């Protein structure tokens, strides 16, 4: 599967520290220790093919990657197609009564930011899929989030992407390692699962309600309803990020205790969407 660009003036940024070298608390997977169920639906979207992918280099330094290494022409096409496919699926499987729309949170690296923008434009443009109504987008734009930045690869940054494997081989046995000056896999797991918990709380508190059948079970009312016949709407949350970050985040949704098994999961190709929850 594949996926778009909004005016930069409208992009909102949620600026937080991005790549601490180790978890900031004793909790590694915040989803594993969360006491309440998540209320929103979550999807991973890896960025489209980037110029760094074409050059086969590692691009993980924020000072470089937030201004360079955007999408190739192939990557832009992939991003548009991903948005069109998601639009079709959204209207075939869901109703307006179930969802507020789509909330798009993206890494601020150029390749992810461009992917998110093209994807969002596909959802809100009548020309891309004229047979479907536009999908409402949270805040009417993408939201930039530094906790979704690529994992930092230390001295390997700018070098050949074949060096990824040297890091991954150690991840399997020591997800806390910082060989080559890399950000540890567990640090990525901590920051991304903490983000999911924060986003879920924020989006849940801002949700509107819709009228539902009065025959709903009491257990459903307890979890999903406010008052008589009122069901909270939710968002489809698209997390636009990078290969390693999204592989590691998947271990969080699978409730792993650490990130050591992230490379054992199915590889997420460029501009591919995968449902996480």
C-alpha cells in the first residue's frame, strides 16, 4: 500500500525532546503498563521512498534530515496512492457515526513531513477520489511530533545503509545498547509508547458524541458511552514515521516488555500503512 502536501504555514508542531539516548523512566513500554484501554484507532505509515533511500545512506541527524532528504518522485507517487487507498477503505468500512475523521501525526523529518502532507491532501481533495466525500482531518492539518523522529544512528549517520544490520544484530540481545553512539531501541520504545498514551488521552478528552441505539449492552456503555445513548466518536490516528521507529513501536502495541524482537516483525515497506490497534 502507499500515499501528500499541505501549505507549510498551516503545519502545527508539537515540539518535545526527540532522541534521548536512554529511557527517561523505569517504564520501557507505556502501553504494557497502561491501566485503561486505548480509545482511538492507530495506524503506522512509513514515509515514501526518500532521496536517502535512493542514495542508500543512513539519514538520522535532525539537523540534516529536517531540511534534506525529502521524497523522490517515486516516493511522492507512493504517498498519494496510499492516501487514495486509505480513502477508499475508510468509506467502505466505516461510517461518520463511528469516527470524527483522521488525525495525522508525523515526524518532522522532511521525508515523513512530505509523506504526511501528500497523504492528507489525498483525503481532503475532491480531485483525487471524486466519488468519496472528504474525510475530516484533526486540526485541519498534519501535526508534527518530534517523538516520531527516526532513531539516531550515531557515527553511522551519513554512511551506507548496510550498516543498519550491525545495530540490529546487537538489538536482539541488548535493546539498551548504544554501540556506535546510536539511540537504544528501548529508548525509541519508551518515547513512542509514551506519545501514544498522551495522544489517546488528548483525543479522547476532545471527542464528540453521537446518538446510538438504546439496546447497547451495559459493558459497552461503561467503556464507550457518555450518558444514555451517547457514544463517543473516535479518530483514526495515522502515525507517519520511519522504518526503525515503526518496527519498534509495533512491539509496544504487541505488549512486549522490550524492543529486542523488533526485527522479527514483518518489514514495513515505504509508504505502507499497517493497522496497529
